[in-house]
C-alpha cells in the first residue's frame, strides 16, 4: 500500500492535470479540438508546463522507486526541478536504465508510478515495448490514463481533418502495443466509426476495404504498402478505393519523401502521421496538421506541448541544442497517472521550429518529421548513415520494387562491405541505385538486382538491414 505522502503527491498531481483539462469530451470548434490548448500562446504553454513539472517531480519521487533512487544518487531533491530552466540538471533517462530496473525488479520494474494497488483499484491495460532489442518493458495504465490518452489522441486525429463522417479501418494486430488501442479509444470519443482489423490476413483486409469502404486506413507504412500491393494482385486498384487518408504510425514515413510519395500514389490518398513511443508518449506525441505539407519546404509535425515537454539534445553530450539545430528527441511526459517520465531519451533525430504554423496551432513542430532512432545508426568503416537515407536512395530509382534488403558483411579481406538487394525488371537499375547510395550516404555499395517479387513481402514493421559482419 502506498504511504500517506505518496497518496498526497498523487492527489496533487491529478488535480493539476484536471485543472488544465479543456474540451475533454467534445471538440471546442470545427478547426481545433481544443482551441484553448491547441492555439495557446507560448507564455500560456510555458506556464502550464511549469505548473505540471512542479507537481510531477514530488509525485515521481514518492511513487516510483526508480525515480527516487535516481534523485538520491544525483543528490537532487524534487524541489530542485520545478521549471523548464531546471530541466538540464536532470540527465536524460535512457531505456537501458529501464531495462536494468526490470531485471532487478521483475516483472514490472519501478520506473512507472503504477503499482499493484493502483492496478487493483483502477487498472486499465498493460502495454509493452516489443523487447526486440532486449528485455520487454511493461507499462500498466489506469482508467484515468485511458481518459487523458483518448482525449490527446482525439485532438491529434481531429487535426488530421478526420470527422464523424469518416470511417477508419485499423490494420493492426491489437497486441500489447499502444498504437491501435490509443486510436481505438480516441475514435470512440470522437464518434468516428471504425473497423478493427485484428486477426485477419491481408487477403481478408483487402476484401474489407473493397466491400465496406473505409475512408481511412491506419497502419505502419510498411503495411500500407503491402496491403495496397495485395489489392493490386487481386485486381483491385487501391487508388480507386474509398480510402482517402493513410494514417501512419510505428515507423517514420511522412519525412521520407520517396516513401510518402510511393504510398500516396499507390492509394491516391494523403498521408498523415502519428509520432510517439511506448515509454512516454503512448498517446500521440507528434501529429500532422492541415499545413504539414504546405509550401515547398519539408513536412512538419506538431508536438503536443501541454501534455509533454519536448527537447532536443546533442547526440554525444546529451545537452540541449538551440532551436534550428538537429538533435535527438527527449520527452518529459506531463499527463499520465501511470507513466509520467522525466526527460526520457526517445532518441529520434529531428530539428524544431517555434515559428507560427499556418494551421493556427502554436505547438512546436519537428521539421522534416522524424528520421529514425539513433539506435538504428549504421556505422560502416567509420561512415555513419541511417536506414532512412538508404531507403530514400533505393526508392529514388523509378521501377524499383517495394521490398529491398541491405546486407552488411565482412569480405575475405576482412573489409566490411554493404550490398543492397533490390528488385527491378532491368539489371541496369543496379548502377542507378549504387549512384544514389553513393551520393546520399557517401559510401560505395554493391547492388544485386533481383527479379520483381523475389524478396519476401514485409507486413508490419520492416526489417531491412541485415548485419552479418564479423567482430
Ligand atoms: Zn500546423
């Protein structure tokens, strides 16, 4: 059972969140779900963030063993971190720290503010990171989280222009992954109809699109590509289907021009994007707006600042970088009963702008959206590149199939080499792809050209990099 002090800090935390809850149940206007919050001035947003932050640190200290130990180890008191200016005192939290915590305190770890008592009183759902890169990290959420979460997602989905006359087909497995569930609950709040697409293969999903005519498809970009191709194989034309919007999450897509174009052409639809992660932003952290693609510049993605504090830090020093400088995303989660987090390193590269957006929303924007996690960085003979750069390069060549694979291995001379395995009808495409890779990544790659349809089809998250290098 939590102590009196822990109960008091929780009650205070929840009362601060309640105070800044506006337009929670219905949209405040046609354009903005919450005009008051979505279009708040910078001063108002800062005041909200500071007030929540001051309530957050004692709440974390009293309700999370992980945070209490970390404060003590750093020689900091919760009162040392009360405002945005104080944040740099707290070194960013890395997911490896959470993994170590789970290993020491199985099965849930102590990095959340959700314990067995809360789970019994008002538990809602447990989600988990995939565990593909280590120990799975579970996150239990409460009924209060469900309420805040669906509200935040409704604000973001409203920003996409999705309204009750739409209907959404959610192509996801409905496992313990946050994305589909968060969307599902938001739609219920918005009064938007949906078709849950769990437990179906792609043939069945293609038939659903054809027969029941949803206007929105929700999936990863890899899956939207896959489903479109399955429809084509069945003699259907996705571009002539009822689908007008591709609502993408789970992998970057909006900021990868060639991938976005390929998807938009295939479906004859526009692409909008959700950005978040299981740890701090199970609801939408980032979301497209009507002005996301306006103008000749790169796409931009808003970040919901009354719900979270979004910083960018240098990839080496982990110190904050100035506006307009590229850095890694760091998120302080300000609106969760169960997973409030202080400066979690989400770790995607982007650049921020605080310039006003044509849509009227005032929240900070990630310019060029997101380009992949820092963990995914490829280092080949000292040359560093991201999978998205390779994706851009491969897809810059006309006629290249949807599937491709990048293999890293060590040749007989002990030299690390890269081979791109692509699909194309013409062998000569190999040189074009090699040139694109050389000009974008400054590295020479061998290119193997395979007949179209040779590589296995990707369904959900694409794993396109195969690293077989020796030590
Ligand atoms: Zn905007």
